[in-house]
């Protein structure tokens, strides 16, 4: 084993744990499985709307092998629809006949097992498959059905227990009640790739019931649905492609859009008409043909496609409808993984052809009216939002009518119109909830929780006998209200709250969907607070709410009631009030209590019995007649989570090992002979997490010639980075260097600095030593061009990289000059370690830097270090330098102009003189000579000659030679070329040389 191969880190024994397990999630089927979390970390994200198999490769999720490992394997996603077939892998694991393995229909579940085997087709779904289950909006949770061990099993990490598994699924209940308001978009927040295919064929010009064409109404709907997407910024990453089609197509695409980009797309859509495309066909396949290329370049975004048409597929010269065209379009959709594709028909009841391009069976293919753009806009609003919540009215409806787990009521016994009206109101309020019913509580209690969220009442209507849903809202017409007076009622238990009985603060607990933990917002009535002189707080838990904005609205709503000294009473009235229902309004005039037309709400109704004609009403003063309370927005701390997800390294240098750091591997120069070398890996942080580190994997092979990756370094720090604020000229010492945009490792005394951007090779980088740091500004003072590098001028904006001594520890691998190798760098942040499969392979080549002689230093032309541009030397020009020795420079680093030392035995110098043009490029080599050990070189006018006389500059580079090896870098000095006065000019010639300072005495 060589000098470098023996310096590796101690091996650590790691045990990996594998287990195949089938986990049930909830009653199925669901609309989509969207997330899998393990140990409260996001392990998988996508959209599975049908049963299938996905690979999960997150073996660094918990920090990799140095910590708690990760997860890896395959997952069969079993949606649970009524035509679901048994999982082939489950059949194989159980070693039973297929006929003896249940398909687990009606249960959404996940089967975790080893990688390499997939389930190609287990769906057999039809677009009209609308089975429902007991899940509202979504849930995270799991219960284990059974587990078994297998050699090919799922990897769960390096700890002997399975971390908690959460599954985020989505199911919108009772879509059939009102499909356009059933899902309520939560808003835009996650990366989204959106593809719209819109039909602009001739049939879209048909006039509809509102006097506008189908095309005009579709444009209006698209505008209404797209406008909320203006909230996206380039940081949240929204990509949109719109294809307008008929026989031909036109399209627009914008990537990483901002609000203005969305408006530009809306304007483009509004400008489309039938003249933009060739007509005569409705080509479904053409409409979606560019979808695979669009989505394939966006692997980490939600993939959504919306297909809108008013006709059947038709290709001229073929039968109408052209079913094969729809089949071909469906095949294109199926070729895109993780795609949610939604079809919409405008005024076309036959959905069988559009169903080929719709792979989201939960909503079928909605048929929307051509004359009402709001219906299509509402439906598209759900499609365009990566996350949607459930409409509470639909939750209550399904709880009442579901025959599997609900109360099994006949839908005919419900006042459907009241549920539809409530659905519209809640949709307009964007009042979506995300709730789970667990069978430990009664269905009645669950319905009560929903009604408490929305301030709703459920009752049999006295006019129809049907179960009716009503919301408590500001919907009273005071002029039509019935009046209660001493002439038609008996009033009792009248009271009005005192100020001491009121509350001036409401704290609402809601559920943060990113953590599934409760957070709070608060609202305060400042006038009540001043009246009482103290804070009186109340609390409510609205666990189904998933946004702080909605939670604030509910806090404000409840505060209006809790902070006001409302009047209440009980009254007995006669049969004329027989059709009074909860939340109705009445006027109360009662002189005894000073009531004159006070508007009150009916909160409870007791219709009496056969022995009494009296109806009892519980009344409370109408809170909507009260002024709106002021509220305090949620208290947001200034702390921001500094962690970020791991990302692949975009830049790393494979730097040959400098001899100066030989002590890091415990060796001496006697242990090192040419062409032996080592390599140092220095990398830029690809994330915003400044605590991120990286592990280094070395690519090797097994005895069977299979690839094997070996961990050779772990927990390596990233380079610190800054940029130069101004140009930094070549110098011996650079004091108070101006830096900006500093990230990562901060500069300290004795740190090593590298100059150069990522396009430069390692032998083009300058090394500098930090000799001091200003305590106030943090600006470093640098000793330039240390060890085997040379100072040079760097422009403003040049990256500056900071390292400490430990960062120069080489990989524990012996290399020779010219050896090639391949590495992977696995980034670790507070959110886990990058999956090995996502880390790019980085190729490198060994270079024998530690055995090369050091370059000479202190190069001077005519005695000047780095002569000024306007200095014109007289020829011949003498260039001199000082000698250096790699074997003796082991302690303090020598300055560029430090006194010379005795070189290594056999050291010589190669001088290269080059002509340089106005741009700084090399025009050609004037001469190259070896000095025979001399430390000087003379360049005369004749050597330059007429060939190179016209170039403005000459650069002399001096490299050290020893045993046929040249130094890592060469010292350089640049000066003006020889001056030639032009001949044959008419007029007076002005020399570019500055005038000479001539002294003389005046003689009287």
C-alpha cells in the first residue's frame, strides 16, 4: 500500500435492515396517492391515480450509512378500486395461487418490497369508476395488515425498527352532487408543469345560451382559472404549455413563469380563433403529441394535463368519429409517467372518446355547459392547483348517503338543492377542509365537527320532511322577517351578556399540511379589550383547516360572536311559525325589555307534540348586525429554517495533492517518488444549507466486473465562496481584499484561498495565504501566489474560494500520473443525504504534482515586478528570478519576493517568450530556451525581429525543470514590445512613449 492508500478513515460496521410489508392506508379507492413520508421526511412525491409500481431510491434520507441510512426498493400502489387485481408481487411473496390471494379492493394500500420487479398493468380502470370511501380531502396515516421477511425486501435503514410511515392521499367526496364545486383548490405552492390542449375547431364558433360562442366562453373560463396562477414566481417553478388545435395546431410555452408570464399566456389564449389553424379535423392525437417531450424534462414537478373539446375525434377521409385517433391520443397520455390528465366536454354528452385522454377516473369526464364559463372555470381551478381540499357540504352529503360506511340514507330523502346551494357558498368562500373520519367516533360526531367548522345546521325541513343543510351567513332580508311581539308570543329567559361575560381574543388551532402539526392564529377585539381592561381569551380547534388565511377568517368569525354582549331568549309562538327552521331570522319587539324590531336568529326549534300547538324557539341576537372585529395577524417569527434538501454537486475540483500538506497523510518526501500522487476533492455547495457536507464515493469493480462504490471520505466541508468587488492586480501581498456575497466557510488567518471560476483547470488556479483578517470589516490580507502557484491579475466578480488545512486531506487512494478515476459526491443536509442514484459521476485524472519542482519566483523585467502598461523598456530586456525548493518549504510559506534559496539538485529553467496581442491572447512564440541553470534571461531587439515587432506586449514565462519534469505553474512577467517608429509618413509623428525627463541649466 502506498503513501496515500494507507490514510483512509477507519471502517465502520453498518447493519442494513430489510423488510417487505403490506400497509393499509384508508378505505378506498382514493383519487390519488401523492406523497409517502418515512420518519417525518418526504420520501416520495408524485401522483398515482391508478394502481401501479414506483421505485423509491432514497438511501440517504436519514443521513446515509454514517447515520441512519434511508429507504430504497419498490412500492406497489394499490388504489383499491372495485376492479383491482391481486398484486403479482404479493402472490409471489405469499407463495399461493393467484385465486387464493385477495385483491384488497375497497382499501387503499401500499406494498413495500425489494427493487427490480415492477407491476406493469394492474389497473383495468374505466373512466366511470367512481367508487367512494371514507376519506375527505386527504389523510396521512397507516395501519399494518401483515408483514413478512424476504431476501429481496425493502430497505428501511440502519436502525432495527421501521420509522413511522405517512401517506398523503386525496379523495374528493360526493362529486356527483356538484362536480364543479366539489374540490376547492388550496392555492398554488408547489412546482407544477401544466399542459393545456384546447379545441378551436369550427364547432367552437357555435352561439350558446348567453349569446357568446363556445370559444369565447372557454376563453373566459381559462382566464378565470389561470389568473390565480399569477401568484407563482420563478422560485416556485411553474411551467405552462398551451396547444390550440383542430386539423393543425399553434402553441405557446413559458418556463419558470412569473405573474406577467401568466398574463401573457392569457392574452395569447384570448387572441386565438379558427383562423389560427387549419380546420376540418378534430385531431386528439395532435393535441397531446408534444406532451411527452414537455413533461419528460420536468421530473420533479406535478404533471397536469387538461384537454378541452366540444366534439368527437375526426380525421378527414376516415369514419366519424375516428375512434383510433382517440386511442392513439390515449397511448400518448399513457406514455407519460406520473401524469394526471383531465378531459372536459363542452355541451357533448357522449364522453367515451374524451375518456381515452382522461386518466383521472374520480371525476369522470365532466360535461360542462358551453354557455356558462363559471362551471368550466371552477373545474379547471381544481385541476390547476396541485392540492385541493374537500367541500364540507359534500362531506356531510356523503356521510349521510354512503351505504358502506355512512348512514345509508336515501338521497331522495335529502333536500339536494340545499346541499348544492351550500356547496356553492363554501366554494365561493374557498372554505375547503382536509379531514379524516376514524371509526372510533360516531359518524354523527364527525358530521357535528364539520358543521362546527362551517357554522352549519342540519335538520328535517317542516315543509318537505327532507334533511336540509343550511349555513349561518349574512343572508337575511329584514323587510320580510316575521315579527314576534307580546300579541303572538310568550317570552322567557331573556338575558343580555355583560361585558365581563364576553371574550376579546379567540385563538384558533389549524393543521399545517407540511408538518401535520397544529399551529395557531389569533384575533382580538381591541374595543372589547379596552372596555374590560384585560385580555380574556377563548380557543377553538378547527383541525380540518389547512391554511392560516382560512384559520384567521374563522377566528374573526367566532370573535364577532364571543366579543359582543348579545341578547338571547326563549319564546313560545303559535302555529303561524310552523315552518320556521334554524338560522331563520325574526324581529322581536318587546317593550318590557326595550326591544324594538331587534333582529334575532333562530338557533333551535322545538315543534312540540300532539298535545301542544306551541312551538318553542331559542333566539340569539343576529351577530351580522354587529360591526366587524379587528384582528391581529398570526405571529410569525423572524427565524427561517436554514436547512434545504440535498442536491447534486454542480462543480468540484479534483486537485492534485500539493506536497506542502504531506503531513496530513503522515508521510515524508522520502516516501514519495515520481509518478506517485494523490488527489484532493474540493466542491462548491449546491444548496443554501450552510451546514451541508458531502461524502466521497470511489468507483471500483468486483471480482465479477460489476461496479462497486466505496465510501472513501465522509462529512467533508464545502468550500466557502465570495466574489471580488474590484479587480485584484498581481501582487506580493494584497491587503484588505474587497469581497461580497460570502457563503459557507468564513475566512480565518492561515486559511488557503483559491482564485478562479469553475471553468479553470486546477493548474490555472492561484493559491494565496490569509495572513490577517480585519476585525471590523472581515476583509482578509493575502500573501499571493504561494507554494507552486504564481500571482496574476483577477477581474472584479472572480470567485474566491476559502479552505482550511483539513480540507486538503487527500483521498485514501494511491494514484500515478495519468491514472483516471471516477467519483460520486453525496451531499448531506439537515433534510437528509442525496440518493446515490441522483449523484452524477465525476471523472478525474491523476497528476504528479507533489514530485514536480517549484516554479521560480520574483520575476522582474529590467528590475520591475509587473511593469506598468505604459512602461516601454529599452532593449535588450533583462529578466531575472529567484529560486525555490519544494523540499525545504515545509513550514512558513515564502512570499513571492522572499530571498532565493538553493534549489533541488539538477534544477534548470525553461524560458518561453511570447508575443501578446491587444486582447491578451498569445500571437506566437518568439523563442524558447533552457538557461543551463542560470537565473536570468536576456531578450534583445533582434530576437524579436520584424515578425513579432508589431505586437504590443511580450510575456516571458519561466518554468523550473528537474529530471525531465516541469513545475506545476510558471512564473511570468509581461512588458511592452520593442518600439518601432513608422517610416514613409507625411507629417509629424507623435511617439506613444512618454517624454523623457531632461534636466538642463539656463545660461544668461
